[in-house]
C-alpha cells in the first residue's frame, strides 16, 4: 500500500528510525512518516499488536507483530530483524544516514548499534525526565523498582553519551542525570502531537484527566482535590481515562458518585471526551511536554496542570491555563474551583491556549525544528570527519 504523493525535492537525509514498542496504532506512525517524508526518505521500525509493511511517501513502515505479552520477548526478534536490515542497507550505501531512537534505553542501544553498522549519525530523542524517580512509582515491588532504577541509571547515560545529537523537550530536562559530550548537537522542542485530531465542542460540567500510570499521573492527587470541592458543585463530574485507572481507583477505595473512570480509549474516542469537557486537568508528578495538554489546547479547553518538567513550556499560568505545585492538593482544588465558577476565565484561557498551540506546536513547526536538528547534526558530523582524517595523517 502506498499512501500520499512523493515530494519533488531531493531528500535531505536517510532516516533509519527505531521505535521501541509496543505500538498500537499504525495511523500515528503513518502520520509522522507522512510529515517527515516532505524532507526525508527512510524507514521506521517498531513492534506491537499488529504487523505492517507500508510505504508512506518516501518512508517505509515496518511493524513486527508481538509474540508475547512480555516486552523483552518481543524485543529480541525485533532487534535481530532491525540489525539484519541494517546490514542489507549497508550494501546499498545510502548517503547522509541518521539513525534515530525514541528513547535512551534498549531502543537507544539498538539504534546506536545500527548507526555503527551504517556508519551514520545517531540522534536520540528524550520525551521524559529519566532521572526522576517519580517515573517508577507504578512499580509496586521495591526490589524491582530499585533494579529498574539501576538499569536506567546505567544504560540511559551510556546511550546518550554515544549520541551525535539529542532532542530534549525543555532546558534542564537532563538535570544531573548525565553530562553529554561537548560535541553533541542539542536542541529543545516538542514531540509531534496530533492536534489536528482534536476540536472544540459544547462544554459540559466535566473535568477530564487522561493518562497513566495512576501514581505517575497524580490521579490520587486530582481525586483528593476534586473530593474537596465536589459537595459544593454537585452537577460537576470528574472523568478519568487511562489504562488500569478504573481498577486502581477501586483498589484504593476512591470511587465516588461524581467520579467516572474509563479504560484507555482510541484517540478518536478520547477526542470526543476532550471536546465535551469544560476543564482538562493533569496532576502529574513528572512530565516532559504532555501531548494531552496540547490536545486540550487544540480543543480550546481550560487546562489546569502541575508545574513539573516541561509543563510550563506548554502552559503559562493565568495566560493560557492554570498551574499548581506538584502534589499540592489544596492549590489544585482552588484552581479547579476557580475555573468551575468563572466561565469567562475558562473561555479566555481556552481561547488563548488554542491560538498558541496552532502557532507554536503545529505539525509544520515540528517539521521545521526536526529538519534543522537533522541538518545541524549532519553538518557537525561532516565537519568532524575531515579533521579526524587529518589527525590520522599526522
């Protein structure tokens, strides 16, 4: 199957994209490949709940179907297939190769190895704060959580130090987690968000929160804040959407007549809920730049979010949303009640959010950022190669 027309200009580079799975939606992969195909050619590899071999413009998508419910069991044959393809591609010798990874863990390690095989540049993307222990709150076993922190603390810095380029979301995202090489090309910009799939709709008295895991996303904090104000606003409901969220809510005894919990939904269904809500809330303990905040902005919704990670990059307090300090239940409750009681404020913040997301976080803005990063990465690498050759001669 071939999707989309081929651009007439010459591609700037050959992208070999490694995305550690699982992936559940071919549409998302096709959308990013369609966009990147305007400037590049190449291929994207992943694994998930389906198998696919699709051409989208100048990009090819290869998804291997899962063999097991365990990620590591699926990753091993995926890695073998990716390395086999890299060796095949090396015989063709494509020019200006950039191998990309969506994470600095086992997917990043695989991408680095592919870059060695292809003698290309290695670009690692970071969409979270890997040095933040809050990322591991969903792991209930203390020994397993400790082991995971040790693995992440050893593997991610190693992978990042091998990278020719790193895409971060916001300044300070790495903190003291790792010190990159002085020659590493670094840029800060958002991940591709499909804001065109979200749209405004008539408001209902709903506060919506979407995402998981439960503790990482601060669902307990949000529920506690809502329960403080719920008696004063009996017509309002809190709707929670996310994988295992209903079960977690029951297990913690947090069920309430004004709270509705739903499992994870396909994006078209999520977009309907976003269109219906009056307030979109996010109480996360750690974040990069959450897509749900950009999606809520595209729908023109009032956003109330914790001031963590890259959230302040997407939300400016009292300008296009409301911010509160992480885990501050009272401050969150006050912000929610303020938004509930002031319809004019909600509409002002929602309109400003929609205007800003269209201006700053569009697909075309992402493509410009990404193109500049790849171009800068290749320019730095090509400038270094002659110098390395001269040193050998000396």
